[in-house]
């Protein structure tokens, strides 16, 4: 076994084993070994009123500094009178979780949580201090609507789910949480109405997502490529949108929405071709007018597909089916064109 393989195996073993020591120096060395060369991993030593030393660790770009100071540091320094209070009381004013393995510590830190080590304790405390820069909820630039709502999804899946719950405040709205990615994990959420959606469809989508074996999936568009039926078809098989009202309408129709953390959009499956001729504005106008607009879109699609081929066939092969005067005019206009009709159209 090479030296690099031994080092990798050692790091892997240390990330899954239980905490074996209560010595802060040894705990620090183990954590430094797991997160080797991590300049953004911050170490914050504290001493309680009981003269007990503790260590706080967090990633600078993933943690809310104000929440860390207000909800964690100040209560620890001012309100802890006994060491047992840290693990057995709610002095820390945020969600906490006691963990015993390095793997839980590693995952918690990478999610933006703060980890607390205390001397004489072979366990640690994960503290929810998540907080990073993110944009405000705003209307999607590519899906502007006139009469509909003007909010849109952002890169925070929790807030995106909240937007959908505002549109569908029902106990039948179900949300399943999945994890994908072997090197960089991503959270994926299946959202559907339990009494409307087809259970077999929900199960099939969940199975396809769970079968994804790759280092990372970073966007909802990339996820749709992993879950579609045919890789060679030019037609889209999933509807992608950043509008919560459009996604909610599809959920109410019995479809399944898929949200992904860190991606500002949602995927709706299953989807047929006719569904792509609808727009969010269709739900905000009279159904007759909306149906007329859909027919216009469909007619435009058919014309765009068949008219070029019809023109090439007539001009190049079957000119006898058009009046001679019209053909003469077309032929005259093409005298100085150096390309064939087929090349000109393409």
C-alpha cells in the first residue's frame, strides 16, 4: 500500500470512528487531520465560569457570526454555572444535537453548524448556526408574468418549500427528503399531494434519484438529465421553472415537484409535450382566451416544423403544384442566390 493510500485510509477511519478521547489537544489534532489545509475553519477557544475549557469550531463562510455570538458564545460565558448544563439544558438559544462520532461532526461542520468540544467529555455538541450570503426572493428574469405573482425560487430549498406551502396550505402536501452525491452531497426534496399524485409515479421518481451514483449533482437541470427516460430524444421530459405559482399548479394537477438545495428552480415530472405550451399567465385569464393562446402556440410550433420542409419540397422538386406565375417570381428572386433552398433554409 502506498503512502497516499495509507493517509487516505487513516483519514477515512477517523471520520467514522467514535470520539475516543476527552483531551482537547488530541481532539484538535484529529479535527485538523480530517480538515487538512482548511484556512476557513475557525477555532474559537473559551473558558467557562467553572474554569472548564471548551473549543468551538465552524466554517467562516457557512456560519452566521451574529447568531454565533448572540445564541452561543454569550450564553456559554454568562449563564453556565455547571458543566453538565451544556449538554443537559437549553442554555444555548438554538437547536443543538449531541453527537459521538467524527462522521457526524464532519457532516455538521460542512452543513454550516458549529461544533463544541469540552474537556473531560467524549462527545460533542452540534449547534445550528447556519448562515451565508443569499439573494432575496425576487421575480425570475426568464419567466416574467403580467398578472401573476412576482416571487421566485432562490438557492435556499427551505425557503422554496415555504413558498410552495403558502400556495398549498394542505396537510396532504407531502415532502420527502433525499440525499445524492458521493463526494459533495446535495439535498433533494420530492413534493406532491398524497391524495392526488400517483403513488407509483412518486415511487419511480424516488427510485431513480436514489440510484444516481456520481460525485456531485450541482443543479436541478443536471438532476433532470439523470432521471429522464431517453437520453437521445430532443424533446424535454421534465418541466423546469423558478416560479412557485407555476410549480404549485402542477402539484395540484397531480404531478411531482423536485426541489434541490443550492439550485434556484424546480423540476416537475411527469410532463407531456402539450404541457410545454402553457404559461403561468394562462391561469390568470379567461379559459377561452387561454385556450386560444395555447392553440396559437401549437399552430406556430407546427408551422415552424413543417413550413421549411414544405417550401424546399415545392421549390426544388414539386414546383408544378403552384401557379406558374408564382413559380416564375420565386425562380427570378433566386437567380442570384448562390445556395440551394435546403442550405438556405438550414
